[in-house]
C-alpha cells in the first residue's frame, strides 16, 4: 500500500479497498462530522473541503509498514500545498485482533516511535537547516523529505482521553506550514487555540494534557505532544533515533 486517497474517491469507491479499511474510514468520518463535537476545527474543515489525504497501511509490526508510510508521506509532502490550507495526511494501520487484546497505551507508544524511527531511515534528504536536530530543543519538529511535520497518534488502548482513541492504530501528519496563521503570534491563532482547548476539555471530559503547548514556546517539546498518555504523565527522554542512526551509518 502507501497509496494516497482523497474523500471524494473514498466516498465513491471505498468498496474497492480491503474490508478492514471501510469501518475505519466510516468511524473517522463520523468522528469529524457526525455530531460536530470533535475538538480540532481545522481538521473538520479540511475533511469537509476534501483537503485531507488518506493512506491505509499494513500491520504496523511488519517491516514493510514503515516503508509504506514513507512512500505515502513523500508523495503527500510533495503535493500537499495543492490540497489546501487545512490539509493533513491520515494514516490507518491494519490492526490485528491480538493487538486489541494485548497492547497497552505504552505498547502503542513504543510501536509509534518504532514506526517513526524506521520511517526517518527512509528519508533521503538532509534535515532542514531551519529545524534543530536535537528533540530537546523547543523548535524541534519531525521532518521528512525536507518538510517539518506535527504528528498526532491515536490508539485503541486509550480510554480516558477520547480525543486520542481510535479503533485502529492511527497516525496523522500535519505540515508545519498549515500552522502559519494558527500560532501564538496571530490573533486568529490565539482565538482558535482557545476554541480548540475548550472543545477538547469538553470532548475528553478531563483537563488537557500538560504537554500541550505552543510550538516554539521555550518549555515546549513537540515530540511529547505526538503521543499523549491517558494520564498526565509523559516520558522523560525522546525515543527519536535519527541522529544516532545517521551517526552510526557514517562510521560504518
């Protein structure tokens, strides 16, 4: 797989894809537009205006899954600016039954970083000079094929944070440039953040996670926001391996 689809194609041709993809896409549709309560207003707008792109990926534990994600992300990134200002790439993984019964939130966290580390190994471009390579830096962001991305992960194991629950292992990639007007330096960005945070608290029925902060804020770490715990805890060390992978390859 690793192929990109848009809403119009999926609404008309969904039955041409493997059976497991159909309920996942329907759930995603219902989540964003079913009762108009999903916190991320831009994601809802992007979906309704056919700006999102979708990819359906193999079992995330299989080696080919990361290559499929890398293929989809490269294709997406090189065309994303044509899709609209609220675009993102939604990636659904085929999640076998044994994962539903045995995987905890922490298991999915490890799986998430394992996928991201394998995806970055397929990146043939140099890390953008404008983005720090050290994840501890407050301006660090995951990059692929020269493009910085915010990443969002949801799993079947999340129970308390409804906004981080999805019936299959799910990752979304949002280009950094979509946040050009959605940041703390613009009145629109500050207003939208307040709206989203209020909706998030109502949607989850609990306070927002303490790791949710503005990009570029000096005490912010983007990598912590990619995968949120069900509780308020967060890991102390970033599992991202690109720097170590590249260094290891250099000395071989």
